[in-house]
C-alpha cells in the first residue's frame, strides 16, 4: 500500500477558533515538510478559487452557511516551487486544478510547461541528491462551484444554455480537457481542430421532458440554432481561438503525471486517447464503483511499451493511478480519536449544509478511519486493497498543528508497518 497526504488548507472555525491566513500557510508548510521527513509519497493540495464569503452575498449562493474559506491555495505551482525547495523526496500534487478558470485550458498548460522547465534545473537542490526527479502530479477538473468560473465567462449566455447548463458544463469540461492535454502535449491547434463540439442531444439529459424543455427554449431563443429534436444542435464554444503553440516548446515532461477528476466515464476514457491519465475518486465513492473503475481503466488507460512511457506516467494501469481519499483520526486514546472525528465531521456537515446529499455525507462518515492504532490497522485491512494508494487526510477541520503532526507520526510508526490490505 502507498501512502500520500492530502492538505485542504481550509480556513473555517473549529471550536470557535479561526487561524489567520498566515498561520494557515505556516501550518501547511510545517506539516508538508514533516510529511517529507516521515516518508509520505506525495503531498496533494486542494485548490480553490475566489472567496466563499463574498459569494454568500450573491443571488445564487451555493454554500450559504459556510464560515471562512473552504481553501486558501489558489496556485499549486507557486506552492510546489516553495515546497520542492524545502524538501528532499516528496512529490507534490494538485487535487484539483480547475482548468476552466484563470484563463482556461491553454493558460494552465502554458503555466505547467513553464513550471517544468524551471523545476528540471533543480535550483537550490542539494547536488548530492542527484538530478531532480520529483514529480508534479497535476489533478485537473472543472471545479466544484459555479462562482469560481463565472467571472471567466463560463456561465449561461442565453435562455437555452440556462435550461441546459448542467449538461453544457460537462461538455465544456470535456472540450477543455482536449485543449489542455493537446497543448500540454505540444500540439499546435485552434478551435476548428477540436473533435469535441458542444453538441446537445437527448443523450445529455435524464428524461425526455428535460430535453423537450431545452428544445422548446431553443426554438424561441435563437433563429440560428438548428432545432432538430432527434439529432440535436451545437452551441457556440466558450474557448474560441486560432492556432496557438504553447511555449516553452522544449519543456521536459518526465516529471509530470496527470490525473483527471471527472465522474463521467466517457470523459475519463477520452482523456486517455490523448495522454495517459489516472482518475480521482472522492472519500464518499462506494467501493463497488471504485472496483468497476479499475476494471474499465485497465482497458482504456493509454498504455505504452516499457521504455516509451509518456512523462512520469507508468506504462500500464495500476491501482496507484486512482488515489483514494481517506479521512484519518488516529490517537493512542481511542475515545479521543472518536471524539475528534465526531467534532470534525459534524462541523463539516453544518458548513456545507444544503450542498450535498445527506446520504453521501453518511457514507463519508463510514469511510473515515477512526480509532487507536490497532483499530486503524483493522479498518484498513478490511477496506483497502494491498496495492491501493491512499491520500490520507489528517488536517480535516483540525487547526491544532502539533496534533495533526502527531497523527501523521502515529500513523507512520504504529499503523503503516502493520497494514497488509486485501489481496
């Protein structure tokens, strides 16, 4: 089993205490450096864009009860430069990077190519450690909240798009995925070269009634739309540009690995027709779905002959390409561990009230790893495969820096050596 760490940098009140932004970042770097010293594989960092507090005053607030900021990291590349300079072995990843905001997929691909060009130089790295081989693991997705992408033009532009927005947003992400991966690969392309038009049809909707509503709206919304009930119609792209080439052209890809954060299997498979991509799941994803995804990805992952791998991606699919998020509450005192878990999860429940299905929240509680070391070992042996890769979440609603570091150490010293996992 492989162990990574997930950091949320979530600035929300816990027991009436809200750390300043400076303290939040100080705690993060202290914990991430500690993770490197303890031997964790990758430091995954949540990424968020635009203030949760400001959106509460808007007409369509999506998290109206949340206090504070759900995350403070807005740029994994700046985090990574600072953290790579202060650590020796740990990889660094984004979970996730929103490729629809901040200029869209072309801008994100360009920033990553620039990062890799500098990262390869190993500036400030101890020469005795050899060439820089630590990976930048880019998990990418469309982001969770509409207010994060609306200022960048990713919002309904007509009544038709308003009626069909959930479907359109999925199509926009699929098209953004194509752009992002192809220009990251080094392709020169423009909008006319894309193979993912924003084409709406019955298959994009749950029911005939939903689709009929969109068609009726289109009939009155624009004479330019082809209002064909059976074949569907195309909407204007959100990213329109003539051919572009992204520099630096010679950016080294050897230290880059990609993971897509999409629930849609078709989009996961499509991404792997362009570049090899792992897949994210959530802490609330049922085990049956995880196993089904492994079975499918073993067939659709972009495999390469050994010796011809792209970037830092493995030649063939393995369970490590789908890292699993797991909340961890471990303490030598099992009663204290359970009390910490109940407080943290109850606070989270209240904070996101109205944004998630309560049944999914209950599933998240069941998925948490809670107890003293012996209980944690038993739970992990029952739940996880021996080859799983886990993103262990220790700072979940916990601002006590020393307590978080203590949990990380207990897990490393008293749990990890004894976990065998399922076969």
